[in-house]
C-alpha cells in the first residue's frame, strides 16, 4: 500500500514538473562575424573574427511601456554573455531590452533591440544587438519572444561595440536560436520521488523481516 502511495506521489511530482515545463526563462544564442574594426580595436580583434552572444531573459516580465507599439522589458534581463574573436566581453550594466511592432497603412515593421554598457579588453563602450524586420509579426511589442527566426529580420540583423553611431567594431549575424531554460527544481523533484520509493522499499523490507521473526518465534 505504501509503495502505491509513493508511486502516486512520484507521479504527482512529475506531473507538477511537467506543468512547469513551459519555462518562463528563455535564451537567445546568436553567432556572427565581425565585418568592421576601427583602428582603436585593431589590437583586440580582426575582421572575420567570430562574435557570439547569449541573452537570457524572463518572458513573464511585465512591459513598463504598455501603451503604443513599443515594449520595454529591462528588468527581465537575467544575463548576457558575449565574446569577440574568442575574447570575452564583460557586461557592466544592462541598459535596455526593447521590442516594437507597427502594422498600419504606412508601415509594417518589428524589431528587437538590446543596449548595454560593456568592456572588451581595455575598451569601454556600448554593446548592442539589432534585429529589424519588415514583418510586423516577427517580434511582439507586448511580450518577449519565445520563438525567433533570423531569416525574418531582412532589414537588419547586426551587432556593434563602442558607440552606436560610430562603433569600434560591428558585424552581422549568421545564426540565431531561442531555447527554453529548464527549471532547476525539476531534478530535485525527481530525486525526491526516487528517494521516496527507496525509503518505502526499505521500510517494507524491515517490516517483512520483523514479521518473519515473529512467525518463527
């Protein structure tokens, strides 16, 4: 009976974990190639070097700019890592994560923009990710994305470091993936369920030995 009870608990825990599988935390991984390097950055990176970004965010973050065609989700940024030519960039402060979507008789446009303070070697500046599309449905203005396709961003899919209007280095993206980040408690739930089964088996074994001793006494 206890085994059945423990199995039921384990199933309940796993069902709960499955209900949590729609993780609110997502990560955008981008890979690109540096196409421009100013003389100030020539000792740090070179044209043709790779650039990688991993932006993690919480899709449950409320929009602090709910009116209009722009969404601002700065508080939802959980982390950003970036490297240029294999050299890690230190992110000092996340400044802005903005989405926008406009669809009217004048224009159809959507975009995702990240801007943040960062450093690369001895250089300090603004690091940016720019994704602009002529498809208004490529990005939502009211929520952070759980799905993105690089091919949708036909206007711009680029990055830069330095100054937005005069960057020290810049380039374009060649790949983009969006994945849900698993909840860390899922493993704990599974261990709890397995532990309950083992405890129940141990108690059943001890109880069986005690019963056998009484019968032979």
